[in-house]
C-alpha cells in the first residue's frame, strides 16, 4: 500500500483526531503520528510490514479507516466478531486476524494488543501482566483490564506514590540519563509508558503528545472519570488516562511547564532531533482544566517503582550482587554482635598490655640496676 495522499490523510485525520484537531492533517503537529501510521500500513521496508504489501485483506487507506470505525462503533466485539463485522464471513486464518487487529488497535488507540513474547512489565518484570486481545475477550474488557491492573494498589503502594510525588524532582529525564545512566526510549505503545527494564536500564516513554491532546479534546466536555466502555465508543481512551500521561511527561520527566528548566528542555530537543520524539512535546497544552486534587491513578505505581529503582540501584557487579543476596537482618545482627565481642576483647587485651607496661615500669623504677 502506498503512502496516503492529501485526501486520504484528511480522511485518516478526521477519523483518528476528531473534528477539533483534524485540520492539522498536513502540519508538523501530526508528523509523529503519520510516521507511526505509515510504518505500520505502508512501511518503506517490506520486512517491517505487519500486513504485508499485496495482501487482499486491506487494499487501501479507506479500508483501514472503515476498519477503525467498525471497532469504535462497537468496542464490545471480540476479535472474531470484529473481523466478521468488517469482512463478513470470509475465510481468514488466525495470523491474518491477528495482523488486522494489531494494526487497527495500534492506529486507533496506540496500543499493542498482540505483544508476542514481549511484555511491558516495568521494573521487576512482574508488575504488569498483559494478555493479548484474542479468543472471546471483548475489546473494551481487554483494554480496561490492561490499564487497571496497576490501579489495584495496597495502602503501602499508595504511600510510596505519595512519597514519589514529593520527591518527583529526582525523576527528571535529564537526571535519570546523567546520574543513573538510564536510556529514555520513545514508544508508540501506550501500555509501555514508564515501563523500566532493569536489565538494559531503559525507560520507555509514550511520546505521541499530539495524539493525546487530540483525543482529550474529544471528551473535554465529559467527566474526567468517564469509563472505558463509554470512552472507547467515542473513539478514544478514558480522559484521566490520557491526561495523566500528558502530566507525567510535562510535570515529571520534562517539567518545562513550571520553570525555565534548561537541562530538561535541552534533552527534550535532543530527543526530538535524534530519536523522533514528537515535536509537540515542546508545547504545553492540557486541553482541559486540571483538577486541584489530580493524582496519578494509572501511572503512580510505575513512577514509584522507578523512584525506588534509583534509590536502590541494582548491583553493578557479581561481588556486590552476591553480598546483597546473602545479606539479611539476622546476618546484620550477627555481624554487629561479633563486632561488639571483638571490640570488648581487644579492649580487654589493651588493658592487660597497659597493666603489664605499668608493672614493668614500676619494677624498673624500684630496681634500676
């Protein structure tokens, strides 16, 4: 499939961005999104294609837009129901169904619904278990489950998030990069936002800020707490989720909103110039009014775990790793007791030596010859 022409870009923009942002279909604002779109639908390198060039499944960009509309019209569809709704009762194998669903969900909602062997599991590689959208799982149920697993926090987790927000200055992107040697990696998958891989010291950051603003505009007159089912039926994600994502970028990682933070701005420009970060990141616009009691219900746990990781960095070599594995409170107490015993022993020996020296001195004084 060739890259979209002007009319097709307008059609795509209207479908994805909504009426308020659709007119920016050909401006620099939408460049990052269309780069993502073309990398999926019409990549320059055929090997990168999700739906290979020449397939009869989706023949043109109009088909892609129609497929997006089908999913938005009924977010309660399963994968098979979605394919049947759009294609009819044609014969598609499981791989083709997977490719179509993966493509459309990524284009419409910036979510990878078929991650394969990779999971956005954050810091400990176990804090976020993501299922694929397949079988008889409804799309709305899949999306809700994927994003709300992290909201089931304990009281201890909530306290850690509060502590993290108090010390959020330590999470500035330039500090993470310079002081802790963490690589900031832009991602087009919202599920990967703020996922930190300890093995590679890589932090994924969702960078499609124009997409976030366009979708926030769709529900700007709705409640911030609009649910998943209602939001998806409007063609977007819950406004709180979108707003939180914007805030993590502009008030935590790159806080250019508050002060003239030259280091944050400099790194942001570098990310845009060298790593294809959305240039809209330089613009501060939250679309809707921020509530005074705004908290990070979706991303708080990942921020807290990132904060914990820089406070307690992983061992840098096998020796330190072995010591950490064999260190416990009981061992520490034993070491303290042994240390106290040795201190007492050496103190007693010092006393004995001093006493002997005193006796020797007295003998020499008493019997100088």
